[in-house]
C-alpha cells in the first residue's frame, strides 16, 4: 500500500444498541466514546442499531409476508380487471 493515502486502520469495539452485545474488530471508523475491553486496553466505541445479534434475519424472527392474502385484499378493494 502507498504510505500516506489510506485512513488509519485500528481496533474498535462495535456495540449493538438493542442487545448490548459488543465485539472487537478493526475499522477506519472513529468515535469520541471509549470502552475498556476485557484485555485491559481502551478502544473507541461505536454504537450501531443492528448487528447479526439483533437482525431479524439472523435471529429467526423474520416475518413471512402473506403475498397471496395481500393480492386477494387488493382485488377485493379495487376489483379484478378483465382480459383485454
């Protein structure tokens, strides 16, 4: 890599705002907030809304859309169009 053109890549802690789960990784993101990690070091803390720990797809809480029922509701409300 060319020196001087890339942002600082350093360890940071991401914390899920919904579940409180935190994980240490590396990123170019920065923050004024810090947290002391289990290894005794202090790292920048980034609060995020959704992680794999709270996302409906990964937790199995994803809703299945009833598309057939929605189509029938549309036809009841607006009627069916005839063949052209």
